[in-house]
């Protein structure tokens, strides 16, 4: 029978008679389970969040209007193939049918006095853009500009690791053995900001054409990133490609007109003014300007120049949604590769394997060909050399024999597509564990920290120059096993020393020029805050300090003294507390978060396979980590497993709001139920 079925974890399994009926059902379930979450994302895409929750969200709304998220979503929707457009519209119909009922059960709406609105056909594309517009590289280029202006251009590579938004994810494939009747296994764990509710939703989508389970974005149809279709399974990681460019623009205002400097003079730019309503405050106006490069998203307050953003989705009026239906219909690794030829952004590394043993490694998405300087910093828009050449990097597809691992690292298939990659040790560690025969669940939870650079700094310190307590601390840290276990006092002590080192480096005379006020909007503070960026790139900054005329040894010694003179840091799990990101408009959610922290302790760290991230020097709280884990078995998909940080429901108080949290924190996985007879049918959600 068609309709909505649930397993014991409340995970929805959807069954319909046609593809479009299934999309409608998926939309209904998203609205029922995640009403507040998907409405917030729609408001964000339209630049209307402040209208509902207040002036604190004006910064985002102004950016969303300037970058033209809603307009881009509409253009991309208009360009979809007819069957894709119909399918997305069916999803939106389902959202609109169930949204009022879902909102009635979500306390956040009452807390802010809001009622849900009506989704438009392109709203899912806007939601997807919200999740990814800051996911790539352009905010890092603002940081590079700040470093160049304060320390000089040569200092930029001290910070040449992934920024706050884009890395930590792992995916791997272990090969099959046809002689033994063993098919490949696809496994991994995407790492992103730990949002509450979770950014991914476990779901199964079944109709006569396909039966696929995986992780959906609430508010978006299909399974764009992770899925198991029976004969084939796929998974993605951030390819760390650079596909967004920033341009410096010189503008002139002439009444209501805006002129922009071009190579041969001044030309008109698009301009209009939009009004942002503000809950509890006065409306604000925002000027929207678009040059031939792209929308103006900010201004350099030091030079007075505007900053425009150019992206493939805006240029091509495509996001890649035409890939989503063929992806669900895929039956082989080649089918997945063919489907993803239509993908635009974000640019992903994809691992795909099928039951016959074929394994492909792909790069999906558009990376423009242009001058290399575009990859590092905002460039003059009026200089022709920085224009996009009109082409994109050729599609990347290779067949893999043996183990395949993607961990945001610099590999031969992506090295020429980006600049800042994750260090290689996570990928090396995963491969080593798999070579040893380690099971996927244990790989997910590996806490061994690659801390070679910082521990080498400790090794080089002369113990004779330290106080007795600092000397004992150094001895502990140099003999510690390097595992960021939740119950490890040595891991806690290492984290405390690392944080003290970051703060001391921040105050070091050689790095103090970074304290100069950023020339860019406060929205980009996570990418432009000097203390946070030093914490993110601590290895490079510490080992490269001599290039700026400093010595790291005295700084490291002083950091040891800081920790030795204070209270004992305690075990790592006591410092590394769960810090999910949410709007905080309803006390029920705040209370739930407080209870979560008392229920679980977290292991792992930014440079572990278990990349539960914090920002040394700022906070040891975990705000980023694995937003899903999965093990897709191709020989018998009933052996597949998955888990998310919280639960299937977005409603605090619901039994499935956070029932997976203890399993997630402890490294356990939930069985994927494939037998419909073992599921409970939900009344009232039948399809025609």
C-alpha cells in the first residue's frame, strides 16, 4: 500500500504509485516533521528572516537580498527540464498541504508569533542555495585580502587550510570480491555545522520506478548527496574546488542609476531597492546592485570599492536539479556518473559503487577556467584578464581498483581545481585503518589526532627553561598517546595548551597587525576573525612564525606556563561539549539542548577522522561534526546502517527529536529497515 511508514526511530519510509506522487509525499513529510526548519530556510532564501524573528537577522537578510538568492532560485527553476519542474512542483504542493499542521505542533511559531506562508515552485532551490552559498571559497578570499593588507601577500599561505565552512567529511569504498560473492561497501560521514534540527533527514523513497534510501535536505526533493538504490550507492564529500569569484568594482551613482567601471569606460549596472520588514522594529531598505560580474554582496570599507560575487549557478541559471531524478533512477555506477553530468554546485567529490563491483571516483560540478589570481583574492572587475573564459574544467571520472578514500584532501583529480585543501592525514588514517580490516563503524569513531607539527614544537622546547609544573605538563603531552578520547585528561590538557598557544599567537607582535578592523561585513566574521583563523590554522601559523620574524618556542613555553598555573583542565569530554546551532527563539529548544549536554560526552577533534570541530583559542565546544554516518552494503542492503546526531523529528518533546543522539555520540548505527512488513503505516498520508 502507498503512504508513509515509520520504523522504531520515526524515520519515514515513503511509498507512492508514481514519481510525482512520491515527491508530493516527501514534501508533506518534510513539512510535518520539520515545519519550523524548512520555513526558516525559506525565509532565509527570500531575505525575510528578520521579518519573523527580529533585527538580529538583518545581516543575513541584507546579504540574501544583495546576492539575489530568491531570484537565482527562480531563474534556475525556470530553466529546469519539464519533468524535473513538475516533480519539484509536486514536492512543493506536498509542503503546502501539510505545513499548517506541522507548524501547529512546532513551538517556535507561537514563540515568535509567526504563521507559515506558502511555498512557491522555486522555494526548494532557494533552500538549497541557502545551505551552500557560504559553503565554498569566497569568504576565504575576504580573509586572504585582510591578511595581504595587514601582514603582506606572502603571509597568506600560513593560513592555507580549509576555512570554517567546508571540510571534515569522509567517504570511502571497500572493494568487492566477485569470487567470494562480496560486493563493495560505501561508507562515510559528512561533517558540517551541527544544526538543530539536523541539516539531513533520513528517508526512503519508493515507487514502481525505484526504491532508494538516503539523506535528504529538508525542503529539497530527492537525495542529492547520499543514497542507496539497491544495485548502486553513492556518497559525496566537498571537493574543495574554487568556483566562486569576488571582483572589486568601482561604482558611480547618478541619481537612481549606478554606473560600473569597465575596461573601456563606464556602463550601467542593474540597481533597485528592496524593503526588509523587521519584527519589533522599523523596516530597512537595502540597495541591490548587479554588475556584469555578478551581484554586489559587500563593500571594502578600506578602499571604498564594491565587492561582487560570480557563481556558476547565477551565470548558467542552473543548480543541477536536473540530475536528481536520474540519480534516483540509477541502476549502475555509470548511471550515477551520467546523471551527475548535469550537476552545477556545490562542486563535490563523489564515490559511487555498484553491485557488479564497479567503483567510480567523480568530480561533479562546474569550476570555471580563469586567471589563477581569482582563486586567492578579490580581483579588479574592470580588468579583462580576470574575466571567466566561458569554459569549465572538464568532467573528472576515474575507475578505482581497491580502496577509495575522499577526505577533502588534495588528490590528483582535484588538485588543480582549488587552493585550500584539508591536510592529508585524515585520508591517510582512514586508508590505514581499512587496510588493517577495521570495520566502518570503528573508522567513523577513530580519535587519533595528527598533531605532529605542534608536538614537534613541544619536543624542541628546552625543559630546563620551564617551571616544574610546566615541565611536568610538557612531559605528559610529549608521551600522550594522541587520542582525543572523551575521558582522557591528557587530551584535555593538550587542548588547553593548544588554546593558550592560539591566544598567545594572536597577541604576538608579528601577528598583531591582523587585529586591524576588517574591511568587510560582520556577516563574514567567522571567516575574518583573526583569533578564529589562527585557531583553524594553528599548525601553519606556529611553524611559520619565523617567516614573520618571530620564534614559536617562547610562545609555546609561555602557553605551557599558562596552563600549568591554572586549574587542571580536566578530561577532554568535559571541555568539548555539544553546541548545536539554532535560533533559540523557543525555551523548549534551549531546555532540550541543555539536557543533551548532560546526556552525552564527545570524543574526537578537528584533525581526527571523528572530526568533531572546535576553534582553539576561541572555544573547545563542538559546533561542527558528523551530521550523518552511513554504511551502504551493496550485497545485501538490509545490512546497511545509518545515524544522525539528533533524530527524525524537528519538534522538541517528540520521542524522535533526539533519540539517536546517544547512539551518534557513542558510535552506534541504526539498522536500515528494508522490509515493509517491519514498518508501521501512518494513517492519513495515503497517495491517490
